[in-house]
């Protein structure tokens, strides 16, 4: 019998604690616990960031870190295209012809959208270059809900509605009839995977939505042959991978009977995976490799859900909001500084009252500390728990403030006055190097001021667009200022001297919380109340996991100078002032270490 060293090229060593970063397949004896341990491969689905368009019957191409989804319904059939970067979705170029139930092939920067349904089945094909869709030669016959696989230059589609539908093959010049009769010509709702010389059609419906197919068919570039039998026959699954390493997931067994099942194919046999979708679903888009994939916009209904599939020796946990400790006094329009482990929150409003209250947070407990000298709300804020600044805002009575205050972790002291009195302004930076901008006088202001820890100086360059109720984060030489009025999706970047136009946000919003830096930022909430969250990587905005509580009127109710892991959303407004707190943690990965037994 071969030894473990002969098989793996490693010996089983003894440790008093588990190794910090063991290799894949490594085994060791933990002498402290008296157990045999190993780093093994597991497969699991986890929640990802939601799409910005609520729809189903979309098609997906690409991989987990560079994915693409397009089309869908409800009607009229949508032109929406979204790109996935492994963390969230951002808006891509719109299809020329909106459709649902299309097929496709390719990558995020080179994909085909094939056929589909508008008010009838269509032959229309479009090609995506990573920015926009352009017309491509049409199919020979109109169809939708068909399987497909391949690349933008070499693709196959088979089956579809109305059944039966002939196979068609794309050679980067035209579509031609494919082989028959063996294969899925008589079915619709199949999952496709692989290439034009090694492809696979799996499942589907041959005659009616309750007549599920458990067969799969392999394609070698010239003919079809029977593949392995699925353990659970169904249609409208998501599928991705190659012919000898395919993953299919979800689907329906008859109308409305959605599944969480995932199966894997090794080129011979189908195996039911221990990984199941978090939500039973079908009619969605799926893409990726056999070890890393996504499923997005899968029903029932018209969803925004995304799930990520990972098969690895690491346990991957997606970013998410989780409940923290509520602040002591529910309020909204307050201000904050510092990360979730060392935060301070002050001012704000409760019904009929403007607050002077200040509270500190250590990640588990909120403690009331020294009150502000005067109540205020809708101020600009920046800094840390032990060196924070509050500037401008609105007093308990009507009007605007030109006052500023500094907090040293114990006491508040009056600072110098800002040059332009206003409320609903935003700020970023640290106590000795801060920036405030925007606000409401009336009217909306474009004024920008710098703070050196003593004096406020009007910057020579104002915002390009006057606005208020905006969100801002970053440093005094690399700041980010976003949105404002309802529906505003614009952003501006500050380089220490001037503002330049940034990219477009996903959600038009105002009164949002924010956190992070100019190249790694998080924005959350809205007014009217929303749970929407989006991130910014210095180039593009993309969706992030939604908050548990839809809320708005934060102004800076997050962590303006912390990384996106450590952001928090505190208090705010739903239909009234709230006290609950949520904390955000980004994606994490840890070695999958398990105790090995003989059973």
C-alpha cells in the first residue's frame, strides 16, 4: 500500500497548534487535541452583491471575477447589461434590442447575446466588446430559452422555443445548421457549457414544463453523443464550466417548483454536490469555471440576488452587514467619525428636538460622553474618535451655522468659524487636514473650504456642481464627493487643489452614509429610506450587499476615514428616528481545516 508521503510527497508532522497556512491536501497530527487534521477541498454557495436591475431570464457569460449578465424581464424585455468584478455589479452598455430568454457565449469583454424573446421569438444577435453592443449576423431561425456555449467567435446554440429547434453553429462569419438528430433539438431550457469542440447540453424540457429531462448530451464539434444522467431531471438551470468539469445549479421541476440542487459533471458521471443554493431558484444567469462561479437574477419573481460558488481549500465568506449594538438615543441627521471599533456619534434630531448628545462606540458598547456646547444637525464631520471635527449645520432654531467644534476624545471646544454658513454639507480628512464642501444656504452651494486644525480657508476651486445632502469620504488630497439631490448619480474627486468629474454611481441618492478612501469607498442608504449599498474602486461604482434596515438621513453616519471593512451605519431615519447599528465586513478567506476520521 502506498504511503501518504508517496502519494502527496509530504510527511505527516506533529504540531502543538495547527499550521498558520497549510498547503492543499496537507495532513498533520495536533498533539494538543490528539486529532489528525488536514486542509481539504470543499464546495459552497455564498451570498454576493445584488444586481441593480430586478429581473430574471437573463443570460450570463464570463467568470466569477469578470462576469456579464444581460437582458431579462418583466416587460418590456430589458436592455440592461451589468458587469461583475468579483465584489459587485456595475452598469454596462445597454443592448440595442431588449429581450428575455436569450442565449449567449463568451467573456465579459467579448460576448454574444443570441436570439431571445421580445413580444415574439427573434433571430437578433448582438456582440459586446466590454463597453457597447453592436449588431452581429442573425440566427437562421427565431428561438429563445435555448442552451448555448462557446466564445464570441465560435459558439453553438441548441433547442429552444418553439420546439423543436435546429442546432446552429457560429464560426465568426455566419450561423449554419448543426448536426442532428441526436442531441437536445427537441428540448428547451437546457444549460450549456464548454466549447464548440467539447460542449455539453444538460437537462431541459422536451415537450412540457413537467416533462423534465435528466439526460445530457456531449458535442465534439461535429456530432452529439449521450452524456451522463443527471440525478435530478430539471430545466432552467444555470450552468458553467467545461465538458469534463461542469457545474449546474437550481432550475425547476415543473412550474414554480424551484430547486437549490447543484450537480457536478466529470465527463462521465453526475454527482450531487453538498453545495446548495441559499435560495431555490431558476431562470437566472450563471457563469464561471468548475471551481468559481456565479448565479445571478435567478427567480422566483424578479430578483436581484447573486450567489457565488467556490470549490477550494479555503472557506470564503462574502462581505455582509451584521447587527451591532444600538446607540442609546434614536436620532437622525447626526454626524460621526471613526471605524466600528472606535467611533463617535454626535448631534442629530429626535422628533421635535435637536441633540447635543455625544456617544462613543468600542465595537460592543455605546457610552454617553461630554455633550456638545450647542445642539446641531446636518453638519459636516471628519476625523477620528479622539480628534473629530463638526462644521456648519443647522441649529435648534431655523437658519444655518458657521460654527465649528473639535472633539479630543473627552471634551468639545469651539473652533474658528467657517467662511460660508450652511447645512447639509459634507466633509472628509483629519482634524489637521480636512475639507468641507457643498451644502444648503439656500441655495445649494459649491463652496469648498480647507481646515488646517486652526483656520478655515476658502479653496480657489469650488465643486463643479452645487449640491447638498451629499456624501463624502477620503483625505484632503484624495477625496470623493457624491450625489445629493434625488436621482443624482454624479461624483467628483478632489486632488487637494481642484475637483474633477468622477464616474456615475449605480443608485441616485441623497442623505447616505459613507466610508473608506477615494479608491476603496462604500456608500449606503438613501432618502427615501433604502438598504442599497455600493462600492467604489477608484474607477467604477458597483453594488455591494444591502443593509438589513432600509434607512437614510445619515449624512456621515458611517466611517469617513476607515477602510470598508470596519464601516458602520448608525441611527438614521426609516419612518421615524432609529437607534439600530449595522457593521460591514468585507470578503474574507480562511484555510478549510477539518478533523480527519476513519468513518
